[in-house]
C-alpha cells in the first residue's frame, strides 16, 4: 500500500473513531427517538418499531430512504466505539503479565459466554432456585464473569481497565438488542381450564392458514404471512392445487365486521362475506393506554392453478376466526379450512391448565395475585411436570419464558401466558454486570491512585 | 501495523452489513390437530316440564368420563312429576346458579367437570331448537329435524327415556373464544358515532358472564348482547313510544301470541324498578319465539330492554335478564 492511500485509510478510520462522529450519531439517535415517538400517535407501536428502529433506513412511502434507521445508527455507534477504543486504548503489559492477563481475560470471556448461552437454557420447572432469590442469582451470574474480566483488564490496561470493561458491556448490550430484534419471538398462549395448548399466537401479526384436515392424526397447513398479504397480488401456494390472490386495497390492518346489506358493493362471493363485510379502522396506536390489538381482515380470491378459474372470494378476518372459527373451501374434491388468524408458532411441549386463580384482597375487587397451575408435558424429552406460574414469577423452559400476562375476564377460567423465546435473555445481565464492575473498578483505581499520591 | 488495531471494528461492520431478516415466505408444515371441546347433553321429559342435563369440557377429559356421566343419567327417576337422582360416590352437588336446578361436580382432579341441570316448562322449546342451541355453543352448524333425530342416542332411565347428544366442536361453550385463541378486547364505537358512545357511558349495569356484547349495535340500540342464544337489546326512543299496551301487543304479536288490547297491561305485565323509575316487565312466550322485556315510558323518552330468541334460550336466561334489568342505572340519576 503506498503512502497516500494509507493516509486516506487512516483518515477514514480516524473519522470513524472520532468523538465528533459519536456526538453526531447520538444527536441523530435522539431525533430518531423523538420522531418515532410522535409517529406512535397515528401508528401501532410495532409498526413504528419496524419503520423507525428495527430497520436500516426510515423510508418515505416505504421506498425512499430519508433518515438513518435505528439499526444503522446502532451499527455506526458500535463501529465508532470499537474503532475509537482500538485506536486509543493500548495494552500496557509485557511478558508474563501480558500472558496472565490474556489468560484471565479468556477465562472471563468464556464465563460470560457460558452465562449468556447456557444459563438461558435454565429449566425452572425443576425449581432449583428459590423464587425470592431469582433476580439476585441472575445479578450474581452477570457480576461474576465481569469481576474476572476486570482482573484481566487491569493486568492488561492498568488505569484504563474500568473504561475498557464498561464499554465492552455497552457493546454486549447493543449486540443483545440486535440479536433480540432479529431472533426473539413473542406470543401469547391462551389456555382454558382442562385444556392443553401447544402453540403461541403473536397478536402483532396475522397469517392466512389453509388447512387440509383430512388426515385424522395431523393437519397439513399452508400459511401465508401478513406481509405477503399486505403486498397483494397472486401468491403461489406450494403443495395445493390452487393459489390465492389479494387485491391491493383489500387487506385491512385493522378491521371491524358489520352486517353486509343489500346494495353495498361486496367483493365476497363465498362464505361469511356474503353476510358480513369488513370496515377499515385506524390501527391501534402505541400511545393508546387500552392496549388493544389490531384485528386484520382481507378479501382473498382462490384460483385454480390449472385453469386459473376463480374458486370464489372469501372475507377472512381474525375477529371472525376467533368468534366463529374457520370457513370451508372446496377444491379438487377436497375440503380445506381457511382462516385468517394470529401468527402461530408450535412448541415441542404442551401446557395444560389445571386452574387459574385470581385472588383479591378480602372484601374488595383489588387484585392480590394472578396465578396458573399448569402441567408442562414434553414428549421429546419425556418430561411431565406440574408447575405454578404467577405474577413476576415466570416459568423458564426450553429457552422460553412464560409469564402470567392476562386472563379471560368473562369466565376467570382461562389464563393468558406471554411466551417469550429469546436465547439471549441473559446478555443484558452480563452486559450490565460489566458496566457496573467497570464503573466501580474505574472509580476505585482512581481513588487508590489518588490516595497513593497523598501518602507521604 | 497500526491498521491491525482497527480489525475488530471492521469485522463487526462487515458482520452487520451482511444483514438479516425474518422469514416472510409462504410455509407448509404438519401440525397437531387443534384442541376440541365436547358436550354431552341429555333431555328428559317429565310431567309439565323438560329437564336438561349438560356436561362440557375439553374433548379428551369429557370423553374419559363419558361412561360415568351416562351411568348417572341411567339412574335418574321420576317422582311426583319431578326428575330425581342419586349422586354417585365422589360426586358433589352444588346449588345451581340462576335458572339452574342444580350443578354436580365430578372427575378425577381439579377443576372438576360440571354437570348442570335446567328445568324448563312444557317441551322447553323442542328437541331440534335445543340441540341446535347446543351445536351453536360448541361451534357446529345448525341442522334440520331429520339430522337431529339421527344424531341423538336414546338412553333408558328408570321408567322413562332420555335423548342424549354427544357433540365435539371447536368452540369452548359458555362464552369462551375458540380453542386457545386470545379474545379481542371490545372495540370502541367509530369516531363517526360519538353520540352512541356518549349515551352508552351514561349507563351502568351488571354484565353476566356468557353474554357477548356486539360492539356495533344496530341504530337506535344502545347495547346489544348475545345472551347464550337470545338477543338482548337496550333501546331509547324519543317520546312516549306509542303507549304501554301497544308495545306489549307488538311484542306478543312478534312472539306469535294474540294481542290483548286494553287487557295487555293487566294480564301480561308486572311492575319493576327500572333505571330508577317505574317500569313494566313483560313476558310473551310463544311456541317458536319468546320475548321478555322491560318497558319504561315517560313524556320525554321511552326505554326498552328486550330479550328475544327461542323459548328455551329465553326461559333459561329469565332470572339473569331480570337481574340485569334491575341493575341498570343511569349515572348520577337518583332513585
């Protein structure tokens, strides 16, 4: 590499690692948070998350990029942080001290990795930790590896050990959010007493399910995700003798159902749509305190793949599916059940609800505790266990966390469990442990340095 | 090699720029069958009345206890025109709720299965309408007389015969949503209808479990409920609404009964407190249709709370309806 090119690269890296860039990126982030918050007046929180934060660019009309998205700003901040530290922090150790420092750092890193990747697989159906000590144990699990890392950093970086460690903690926090945004799944499991459920539903997103239930043992299911339905057009249904088509203006993110009256233009030619029609509603916004969910609806036309002849247009709606169930489509001498429903994810285990309990303070309607007595059964692992899930005491099983979230207010005989699948849920504990130990360690290093100077 | 120092930062930049996204493609997979619900219902005719026995629960659980339930039904007997029973070991009788004669709890673990007993006058609305009411509750299509007759099983008790149906369907009976699906929160009325919202917020009343509110009632209706097979509506109209007798006769005609003219109030209405004022409870039970209603008239406006549906459904909800009528209050209105 010749000298001018080398200078150019160095200048670029100096810019990428500069404090100016940090300030600019933080400023842009503050503006992004502000406009993202304003956008929640008219859009649902998850739409805003997708359009402003969990994306590379904020786009006008979903096409023209006009502002850096949360993912781009986060990535730039991360690169800025790593490059500035690479340039400014120098290893202060030589010889045996360097080797011992690196070894301890390696042990600390391995411990951190173990905590993030293995503790998250903790199976709380065995209740090895007393519930009252659960948070304390998790904090210790975050602080322990951080303390080891601090010793390694101190041997290598001396007076800057705390700064290095706390920034490493910040890096873990940022990567953890990125991992969560890409990998974590969240949904709800609604179980009534005496019922076993083995799937979760994500009420932030819908899917069109076409079900061949002719096999008495299993259903053959083809699902079309909401994003594909929103785009509209013809969608190929692999394995089925027909395809589905959605007109661009016939998918509603949130819709009511109303009686279809004679004289109204009605796209539906089959099924429930002959009696009811969809009415567009505004999305429930992120600032709405009632936490209502959007109930999408769509008019879908099924077309025979061979002849391209229409098999009919159905009104499909999540609300209809919840209240009345699936509709029937007959094609090729076979019945298929069709339903627009909340996106489902099946679990390798089932949750059976023995009893839901809603305790109130005596003589009042003030809630005291919500709890669910459930049985977890896992045919793959040959496990059957009775467990209790109650407020602030989730069940952790197979990297899923099942929280007591809500209940069926009408009967008080059904529980709603929030099921979060996030393999990296321990990462914030590890990251914050490093930030905490880094800050305290840096303070103590300065304090001891100061005291040493004061001593005669 | 100063440049090597920047390697970690560049590595992360490369890793991130590779990008990532969730799978938004059409998928095909094999899934276990959705959980189903089951209902075993038995209809027992006795003198002047019909008795209904019903057990509901998850399909496998009710299936496991079906023989136990049928054995109990076989042991029923009629004494003095009333159906009597002997509780098997392990069964517990609980006092029935409104409109229920009794409830029995049984089964091998908590929560126990519950068998409810309801007694309705006459034929209780007939076999087909009751079987169809049950089919609707469990999410099955309604069927005709011949199919109903083919679907029932005759069970011999002590000196009389029971008609038993065993239904499996996708909907949880007694008001629950289908399978494991989360119930949507009731939607507020659209912004183009602020007046309805305003009127609704003026009233408070007891909302019985099992009654499902239609968030978008038809015009002039303040509330609309599906009361386990019967339609309950609350309507307010300006003026006197045509007078009490005329309204009673209108309902009687709708139920297929003779109008009573001037005798209407005296013969088919009883006074009741309603929204803090005087009201009239009216009963018009026809052969195929029954109407139960409360009317309150004054010179400025008239209020109608009405339950309309098949006789079996309306009679079964009679006590609940009366309780709701008595609980209906206007905010800030003193008795």
